[in-house]
DNA sequence: CCGAGATGCATGCAATTGCAAGGATAGGGT
DNA sequence: ACCCTATCCTTGCAATTGCATGCATCTCGG
C-alpha cells in the first residue's frame, strides 16, 4: 500500500536528483566552453565507435542511450546532417536503420573524450576517494534492477 | 582491475547519470499517470508552501530549484495561469517579484505528495536498506561542494 | 495467402527550453 | 547627484522535446 518512505529514502532521492542535475550541468558547461556539442552526441557516437563494425541498428542505440524513439530519430538527423553518422537500410529487416559512424564521427568522439574525462574528474572524481566512487556506483547499481 | 586511476570515477559518473535519468523518468511517469503536472511544479510549490508566509522572492525560489532564470520565469507564468501562485511586486526591492502560493497551489502540492512519496519508495526506497540510502545521500552530498 | 497485431522509424504540431538581448531598479564609488 | 556595474525579471526567436499519429515492414496464427 502507499508506504510512507522513510526519511532516508526521500533524502537520498533529493540528493540524487539535485546532485546529478548540478554535475551534469557543470560537465555540459565544460564541454560547451570547449566548443563541443551536447553529451548526447557523445553517447551515440561512443556506442557506434565501440562496435568493431562501427554500426548498430538505430533501435539498439536507442535502448542504450535512454532517449525516446522520436528523440533519437531527430538526434540522428542532426548527426547525419553534420556528417558524423550515416543511415543505411538494414539488409535483415526492412523497417530498421543501420547507423554507421563516419571517420569524422570517430574523430569527434576521440577529441571530445579528454575534455569529458577531465570534467568528470573535476566535478566528481576529485571529491571522492576511489573506494567511495566504487561504493557510489555499487549503490546506484542497486537502483536500476527489473520493474523498479 | 582499474586501468587508470580514475576508472572508478568514470564508472560512478555513468551510473549516476543513467540511474538518475531512469529513476526520474519512472517517477515522472507515475505522477503523470496519476494526472499530476511535472515535478518542477511540485518543487516550486513546496518551497513556497514551506514558508510560513507562503511567499518567497522569485530569485530565491530560482536558487533553490536549479532552474535557469528564464525557465523559472516561464514556469511561474504557467503556475500563475493555473491559479497556483500569484506574483506581487516586492515592497523591498523594485526589481523583485514575490511569489505567493494560493490555496489551490497548497491543495495541489498536498495532493501530489502521496503519489510522489509512493513513487520514491517504489523506485528508490524499496531497493536500499535505510543505511544504504543514508550512505548514498552522504556520498552524493560530497559532490556538490563549492567551486567543484 | 490473409489479416491482426507488433515493431521500427518518421513527422506535424504544440509546448518547452536555450540563448541573447533588453528594461527597470539597486548599490557603490566619486 | 552621477556614472558604472550588478541584479532581477522578461521576451523574441530558434532549437529541442513531447505527443499523437502515420507508414512500412515483420510475425504469427489460421
């Protein structure tokens, strides 16, 4: 039944949302100041760049980057317009697009990483001991299970 | 096997962003399904409702809810249009607005809370022991200090 | 083969957000 | 008083997002 969450749950919730939003804003700001596009672009590019073939169906990327279907579709429009990815019809499934990262796409992802990594270190890493970071990751990992 | 000193930081970063976005989406979905407006509305209303006078300068609310100034401004437009808050010129400072929560605003906030609390419990509280939630809040709290 | 339903993607429209700019007031130094 | 700067709020415009819908294709059962 509608349970009354104990204070520690509500406290953790508030900290989680506030901290993530603050840190994300700071990291995004660092990226923007360095002249890079939003982190979503990185998220898509890195998924493709990780694949040996540089290719994934759009639906697979969508499931990994936590974007609504129509939002990924339009993000891919932008990436394609900038020459960072291509869309190819899938030979296996006539409904599906294959996203293919281009050389420029790989290059941009590679160039973004040092700035991104530095921002993570500045805004997160420098505040926690490695064991604390691991513990944080462990606790967060407990939250994303099944039906939640 | 950490390959770089900051591997645990990157891992924590990814978990932080992914978990927060997933959980926030789930909680927002519960709220929407119950017919309630977005959580931002709650955030503003609760700040005002907490005040004995039901009143705060717009700039103070802004600093608490982590919205860009122009976004809070337009959110207040919507709240005002729905009769949940009023805007009054500040007697102390000619530049400043005082936001005043209305009875309907208080009522909506009160009605939203049980659904919100249940969602927090479902999506966060039920996955953590109270001590784990406290530890999570503590670690997150370490991340929001000064200039970071 | 046919039809019903599911899946993958795209798009029109409305709402929201980001950005840049502007108007009004406040505060401090001279 | 005056200027200079900072703060508080608003707004026009462009970009992005949410939502509902549409279209083509696939899958499954008859």
